[in-house]
C-alpha cells in the first residue's frame, strides 16, 4: 500500500475544497438574505486566512530545502531546519505562484518570520508566531498580518511577542490601518528608540521611483524628509493654483502634476536622442507629419522597461531634429539586433558599446518576473566564457540575485537567436522572457469620440476655481490630522440638516459636495 506524501495530501485537500466551494456557489441568485450572505463572506474570509497560513507552512518547507553538489557531481537535496532560506527558494516560488520576483521574496520572508518562529532565545525566534496562529485560526489574513510584522521588523523578539500578545483581542475585527496605528502606539510606549531609529533610517533612505502606470502616463512614488517636502509642496501648490485660475488645467490634481514637471524641467538642460527602428532586411520608415494632433503613439523610453504612449505631434516635432541612424531589430521579437556580431569581442568583459547595446535590448533583468533596471544588472555570459563568446547573442542582463540563482544546481537558461531567454527551474517549470519590443508600437488614433471631462463644481462664494478656501483648508491643513481635529466653522444662515460626527451634534450645508468622485482629504 502506497502512503501519499505530505505535499500530495495538501494538494488533494486543496482540490477537494475547491470542488466543494464551486458546487456550493451554484445556488440561485435569489437564495439567501443579506445577513446570510454577510455571514458566508465571514466564513470565506476565515477559510482564506487558513489557506494563507497553510501556504506559509508550504513556503517555509520549500525554503528549507537546499540543493548541494557532492564531490562525485551528484546533486542532492538537503533538508534544513525551518527558518533556513535557500538562495533560489523565492525564484522557485515565483514560478509556482505566478508572482513577480520581488513579491515572491516578500512572501517567503514573511512566511518564515511568522510560521518558523523558533523557541525563545534561539536564532530563529522572531516573536511573530502569534500572527501565524491567528491566521491558522481564521482570525487574521496575510495582509493585516504583514502590516503588523512590518511595524515590528526591527523590534527584538521579546518586544514583538509582547506586542502581538497585546494585539490578540483586536486581530479578528480591526482593519489594517487600525492595527498599524495600535502597533505604533504600543511600540512608542515599549520601545520609543525603535520608532526613532525607523524615522532616522527612513529619512536616510528617502527616494523617488518611477514606472509606467496607466497607458500614456507614468507613476512616481517619492519619500522625502518632512521639512523638504513641506517647502517643495508649497511651491508646487502655489503654481498649481495659478494654473487653475488662468484655465491652464481643469483640476487642482492635474495642475499639481503640471506644476511639478514644469518646475523640474525649468531647472535642467535636457538633450533628447531619438532612434528609429526597423526590422532586419527592411527599410526605415521616414518620419511623417501628424495625421491628427490627438493621436497617441507607443515609444520605448531609455531606462524604462515598459513602452509608453506619447502624442504624435510631440513625437513629430522631436524626430524632426533628433534622429539618428535606424537600428535593426529582430522581425519576430522586436529586440535590437547586432548585425554580423559587429560589437563582439574575444575578451571576457564586453566593451562599452556592446554593454550599452545589451542593456538597451533587454531593458531589465531577464529573469521571469524581475523588473530591476538593466543599468543595475550584471552582464552574464549565458554560456560561460570562454566556451560562449562575449557577444550580444550570448550576453543577458541579470540582477545580482538572479545571476547567482542561475548558477545554482538544477537551473538552466538559454538565449535564443531572436533574443528570447528560456528558463528551466529545478522543478521542471519552464518560463520565457522577451527583450524589449522596439517594433510592435501601437498607434491609438483620435477619432473625435472622446468624452469631455466632467466639470468640477465651483464655489459661488470663492470664484477662484474648482476648489474653495474651505476645501483647500480641509485638504492641506487638516488632511493628516486625527479625526477629532477635523472641525470647521459653517455658515449658520445657510439651510442645514443635523448630522452626527464623532458623537457630537454638528450641522452641514445642504448643498452637493464639491468633489463628487471622492472627498478632498
């Protein structure tokens, strides 16, 4: 008789639970009351928390397995104690869970901290075992658990255990924001030096990052020292208000974005270089005049791994005076092509032109799900040198972590003639990444069917634009205040209706809200 292994039992149980839930949700749409469906949601939340706790245990066991090469060349798997994290464990988990490399590393780290909490006084003791127990009981989901764990990241194990124990009565009914604030208040009482060190580190690590968000726009995320941010925001907001008053922008949010870019570009000199691309064997297309001012055209931007959309008229003006010789690309993948290996060398290190070419072709780390920019990556010989040449056909951008992962036992990678890179992990899962597509540009024509933006309500008393002094006060002066401080003096002569705010009777004006889509604070 064959006894199924632990992982197989987990897999069978997951499939059985999925079948039961699928059949249970086949009920008619009219079945049940709101109270019953709300109770069903609560039960599903508890089930999801238990599944996440089981996932953490599976991640802990996967991370504890390390592949080793014996003296005779045989590859064996060594099982370490829970809490050990193999170098390539997050990379294997990213393929199994279909998540990005950074997300997989975070999942493994959080699982080990919660589910592999060792005995007190040992090196694996984190003090966060109570969070895993609450998840296994269906009282706490992984997101709220990670919020608490992040707040306790630098706390000693005994302090973390004391805070988690004090939080236990609140874990099954408080949202993430409340748990975060409650954890910080406890830390302020138990270990004020911990919060101070966090503040010092956060100020030292302030940064500004950028990535492609919605089609045609970029998203910026910045953290700045508070005093620098205050003065910078004042300058941005002053210019934004002027943009709204003179009609340059319709909303204060758009005006702030415009003010930021205007202030930055007004204090810098920018040289723009445009490269036209063409498939190998074809001819470069000559720049054409804009067919419609509102057309959006897809382009690739240096140091950005994703293509972006820009107005055709801007591109035509830029191309008119900044075009270089056309670059050849692979017709199938759109990746940049080095014809006849003109940039290759017999040395181990690639020359500056070859390195720049490979980074422009890849744009990012070529491991599946990794988005580290190419300028921060190593140039790896896919086939080790000197067996493999130092050429574009054998070089790929890999961040330092995935460069080391590629060298672990059981991993293999191949670089195809069209620039695609195929990875096989120790479990046999195969994934493929592609170079930046420099040919597959999209053109979104302006057909004149765009809906006009919904106008914002204006203040009849102020007359300065789509926001009043009261709204400005609520957004800027009181936006980060505690709820009891959000008080305002209202006009007693306007029609009023009583409302209840924080347990005290207040009144509000009987008028439509100035921001129908969301409050201004």
